[in-house]
C-alpha cells in the first residue's frame, strides 16, 4: 500500500510541476493551431473542388461520362434496377453494375 501512495504522490508532483504545466500548455496551443490550419486547408480544398466542378472542362467531362453510362447501362432512370427474367443473380461473368 505504501508503494501506491508513493506512486500517487509522485504523479501528483509531476502534474503540478512547472515543466508539466508548460508542456501541457504548449501541446494545447499546438493542437489548436493544427486544428485551425486543417480547417483552413479543408475549406480551400472544398472551394477549389466546387470551382472545378463548375468549370466548362468538368461539365464537358461529366456530359461525356453521362453519355457513356447511358450507352453501357441503358435508360434505367434514376437508379431503377432493370433485371432480366432469366438472370436474377449476379455472377462473375455478369456483375450487377
């Protein structure tokens, strides 16, 4: 039991030491600055992706991909599944996409 009290007192001493307080404060500030930096980067990426999605090049690419999808899967509409009466289970030779 004496070892427990000794260890507890040592941890308490460490938690109240000047070095511990400075380290805790420094790490807290670093975490806040890192969080702010990542938020800024995320916002910039989101804005750039939005700008890119609204560009003429992307619209052209999107139209071409839409046309290709129509040629591959046909007029299924908005995700409606068209199934063949003879093929109800997807296989390796006939994947579900």
